[in-house]
C-alpha cells in the first residue's frame, strides 16, 4: 500500500509488508527462534504493532489495552525499529491455488 503525505495528495513511501518484516526479524530472541523460522510460520504467529496517534490517549499504551480483561502483549522490535507482537491465536494463512498448465 502507498503511504501518503499529511495532506493526502502525494505518495511519500510504501507501507511495510510481511516480506519486509520477515527480512527484518531479529537474529536473537529469548522466546522465539527467528533464524530457523520460515515465512509461513512468521505470518501465522505475528502481526504488526502500531502505536496510537498522539491525540488518542497515552502514546506508550498498546491499542489492545482499551479492552478490559486483555493482557498487554510483548512487543518485539525488528532490525529496522518497527514492531510486531505475537498473536493470541495463530492465523490461517491463505494462498492462491495455481495450476501449472494455466
């Protein structure tokens, strides 16, 4: 997806996608073996973490803190300083069905 400037008129950059996050995964982590993890497992277990905009409360809070009863998830920093969090339930990854003859 394209990232637009604040006026919404021109493109500034591209948003990161799963491939870029996978390439920037940390080399060492206490809970996960990222170097041995394949792209499919990475996509199933993690999702991007976005901070709240400044006008919507405390910047340091996770977006999941609004819902009572949920525990704060551990934020994992990637090499490019973006952040991901582990999913509570692994996602089902869908891939298109290709036929070699077509």
